[in-house]
């Protein structure tokens, strides 16, 4: 795994999941019951920075920016190892193991990672754009997965290379007699 080489970058992640049943359906209840403990575990995990929550709520499950039956999870982490530890070495793993009970199998990428400047809070629009980029173009320093990760330095280099060249400095006007 690739860590951020300097503290000026954090790792953002978005994952989306399409519900098999409406959120208030009893078949989804075991997932809903896990939300508070899993979110509390995330909040307390070393390296956790921020997660999206709906205003006045404890989580973001009521937000549906990717479709009526699609829930989103958007968070920021100090580095990839912190996110990995939470996702695969905590109570979150139980949710992952049981995901087929509650969510459709995705045929397209459903998780995207990208580096952001420390202190930046990604928007849902930004996150969905990164997911669309990953789906359209595959992994790159702009949008990647755990299996195809890039360092913050690689993302910064890629971003710098993509910036338009600064305009050529104009010659000063000729002096008039």
C-alpha cells in the first residue's frame, strides 16, 4: 500500500452500494443496525479525518446523489493504511462479508480513492466525478482503488502535468517618442 509521503495530502474515498430492498425494509434492518457501531469505529480509528453525514443525521444513508436506491459513503483519511485498517481489520469487515444480503453486485467500479490537499473536504459531486473517471478510464493517479493505488506524489505530478501551460509573458509595449 502507498502512504502519503508528506502530511499535505489526505486520501479521500467514495463507495456506492445499490440496495436490494428499500432502506426501511426489514431485510435491510441488520445492515441499518450495524451503521452506528461501524461509523463510531470509523470516527475513532487512528488516521480518520472526516466522513459525510446528512445534516441533522448520524450518517449519509438518506442522501441519494447517485440514484434512489444507491447509498454513498464518502470519507477522508490521513493515509491509505488507516483506511485499509478500518475497512479490513475492524467491525467494518463484517458488513463487507454480508454485503450480498443487502446490496446488488456491482459490475462497474463502486469504490474510488484519490488524494486531496489536507484540509480539503470533498463534495459529493467531486467524488462522483472521480468514480466516473475511474469507470471511464481505469485507474490513474486521479482515481484509483486499493488494488491499483498511486502515491500522493504521483497524484501531484499528474495534476501538475494536466495544468494548462501559463501564458507566455507579453513583451512590454514599445516606448513612444
